[in-house]
C-alpha cells in the first residue's frame, strides 16, 4: 500500500502540483514550496519514529500508510474545497509518509 501511495505522490502529484496550485490561485513560489516541503517534514518525522520502532518496521510502516492515504485524499479534496492551502497541508502530511 505504501509503495502505491508513494508512486502516486511522485508521478501524479509532483507532475501536476504547479498547475494545480496555479489553478487554485497560487504563484510559482507557492508551487515550489508545495513540491519541496515534504522533504522537510520527512526529516523531522524521522527522529521520533525511530524511537518507537525498536528495530522493527511495523509502527513506521503503518504510520506511513495512514499518513500517505490521508495526504493523498487531502490533495484531491483541495479542488473540491477550492482551498489553495489544502494542497500545502496535504504535502506536509505526505512528507510524514515519506
């Protein structure tokens, strides 16, 4: 499941994020922020998750699946809600999945 969600994020969301942001009223700078912010979130989530995994992958993988599904859903809902910042919020959540 996590592999599918990651592929969706990298191939669909990344390729369409700038046009999607512009459609909802964002600028080129905002589109760049949307594309770059998941890296920051994934780095910040790395330290707390390694404390709870105890050498196993169950907790981080479950966390990644849940946040990946939530982030992808939020990204799709931004169009319906006509809310530009929902794209940014969804990419922050997807960053936690990475």
